[in-house]
């Protein structure tokens, strides 16, 4: 009984991210008919959250996924004109990794689409999905140590011209650095390490009119800033990190 339930109903959503895009589904049933949301649905009796996400993602998108971990939780509470609770869901969204399948709409959705995060905020979104996307698009901090990394891969992907540096983290996350970015970071690190009096360096992204062939016009260039100001900013960003967390 989804309408006028006797208690809150547990639901799950599957979050798939790819190259700055999120997979969204447009609902064809209430609540939220016509709205875009992350694919998902109710947890059935005897299911774990992970099992429910796998089932719902396959039903609604045709994709086979492996749930990684929860990244967002919210409550959907809708009252009728008399003030009675018509819908009450407690939702848990899990970050997922696609492992198979072919994208196609099914179940309670009539359309599925990959959408850039910033563009997604212009769509007619379910409230919980809007808050999720806003949190994803707002930026976050990642602190990576040696013990967080499982493997590092460096090479040119087939069909591409430039190298990639790929960090495969032990929690399943993947960080990809393009060649120009990795080169700029390496040169900056060597400059600080090898220069006898250099303590800090800052790079800032800028658009260039003249650049290397096949390279993007947006590049990382050294800023002309006093080193003490750079050190102050670094200190402020990592404030609260214990010395143990700062070890290489």
C-alpha cells in the first residue's frame, strides 16, 4: 500500500556517474510522475539495500550494477489537501558501478538519459534528486595516501593520443588524470622538491590563445603568489587532519 501507508516505506536509488554525467530516469507513475530522478524503488521483504538496487536498476534501466556504498539519504513526505499522509518514503541512494546490460527504459520509468550534473539541475527534478545532485555538483575534498591506492596505471588508451594516469583506489573509486594535468603536477612537485629554497607553488587554470598542438586551451599555469600565502592556504584546507592522516 503505497498510498496512505501505516508506516514509512523504505526505498533505494542507484547513482551511476560517468564523465561528469549522472544517469536519470523520468517517472511515469506517482509520486513524481513526469519528474526526473535517480532510478530506484521500494525495498521488498527479505531484500538488502544492495539487492534492491541491483533489481531496480535492471528493471528500470536495463543495466547490471554493483552497489558500492550509500552516499545520500532523504525523506519523501507528501500530504493530501486534508493534511493526511499520502506518501511517506525513506530513501537511501547508493553509488553504483555498471558491470553489464544495455540502457533502455522499463518498469516505472518512460525515459532514461545520461545528463551532465550542472545541466541536470535545469530539469524537472524530484526534490530528493535535486538535493543529491546539488551535493554532487558542489565539490568535495579527497585526501589520498599510499595506503588508499590499490594500483596506478600510466599509458595511452587505444584510440587516443595522450597518456592517462589512473589511480585505482582500494574502495573501488577511480581517479583519472589526463597527460597535461599529470605533467603540470609532476613539474610543480619536482620544482618544490629540488629547488633549495622553494617551499610551495600554486597552479591556476587559465585559457590560452597559444598552446601545444592537440592540447586544450585551458591549462594549469604557475601563479605569481608569495609562498607564505600559499602555505597559509594549504594549512587552512587541511586543518583538522591529524599527523597520521598526513603521512605519505
